[in-house]
C-alpha cells in the first residue's frame, strides 16, 4: 500500500512540530531543520514546537535551540506543562495544587494563576524531574487520599538520558495510583487536548494545520484525532516497518522536516 497522498504545504497555515527526533537528537540538530525553519519564516507560517517534557520553560527551550544556532522565540514553544496549566485554568480557575516537577511546570502553573498548596490542594500535579522523592511521593499519596485530584503532565513511561533511560512522568505517577487506587488524568500528547489548545494559540482551525512528529503512538495519533494533516518523519523513533503495525496512518511519510520545505517549493514551481 502506498500511503503517500500528497499535501500542498503552501496551503497550510499552521505547523505543530514535535522536537525530539524531528528537530534534534539530544544536542544534535537534524538535517534540513535550518531550511525548514527558514521556510516557516519566509512563508509567514504560524508554528509551535511541542514537547511532552514538562521540565523546561519556553525560555530554556529558546536557549537550547540557540545553542544549536537556531533562532526560535519563546512564544513558539508549547510543553505538556503549559498544556496542564491551560487545562487546570479552564477546569478550575484559581485552583490550588501540590506540584512535583521542575521550573517548567511550576512557572506554567503560576502563570496560569494557580497557587501552591501542600495542605488541602484541589489537585496533585506530577511532572518528570529531580524534585521527585519518597517524601514528595508520600505527600502526594496522602493528599490524593484526602480528596485532591491526580493529574500527570504527560504519559511518557521513559525518556532517553546519556547512560540509558530515565523514568518518565507516567512511571512516576504510577506509585501514587497504586497506593491510592486512583487513576490520573494526563494532559500531554497523545491527549488531543494538547493539540487543540496548541491550535488555539496559533489561531488555526485543525483543517489548516499540520502535525509533524516522529512517533506514531503520540504525535501522529493526536494530530489525527484532532483533525489535522499528519506528517511522520523517519528521523526519529518510527520506521517504515513499525508504521505498518498501527491501525491508523499519517497523511504522509517523509525522511525529515527539510522535505516539507522542498516539497512546498516544488509545488509552487509546478503551478
Ligand atoms: Mg519525538
């Protein structure tokens, strides 16, 4: 089955792009990324770089890309921490939380008008990072037992680090679920909520937008379920082989984001 239907990227207004495996691997920028970002700027496209990592603030992500020689300003980043804060602000404006996580999560919550409370919070919110300990875990469990609702920033079970893997947010939330018999709600990808709030930020309708990612199980599914066109790039986790094992497919499969700019330019010339 040839799944490559063609997309005229010139006609799309907004681009939502995953980062790890799409823009970079670790601290290594991927091929074609510079050309892709230049094209987004030249064509005045709306765009968001998305990550499930809740630990970094948009400013830190801006600096990370700057170290790779890419100039992407803060408003172009959207993290699972920002999606979590947007969710809570919408569900319970002015609510209080007991949060376990890094600056990215804490800043996002403060910016959304949410206060910290370790006595009787409305929610326990968990992101990945080093502030997790037996003490914070125990605190979280007892607050959930007292009635706080349990929220995870994202449902990634693990993530790559230099010498192996680190437990992801899902794995950190699991002990709280087990000890309390409660199920957490997760705000990041693949929850389509993150795509919808991202599209709102871009001011785009889903039909005018494209989701670009390297994972079928988070990026492509959440883009597809939000009604966006989806691009699977083979520069990260998914391969042409693993792609066949899913019941859904992306709109198009490309080697990397550089192909988006190249295809759009070729399309324009052909007209
Ligand atoms: Mg990725």
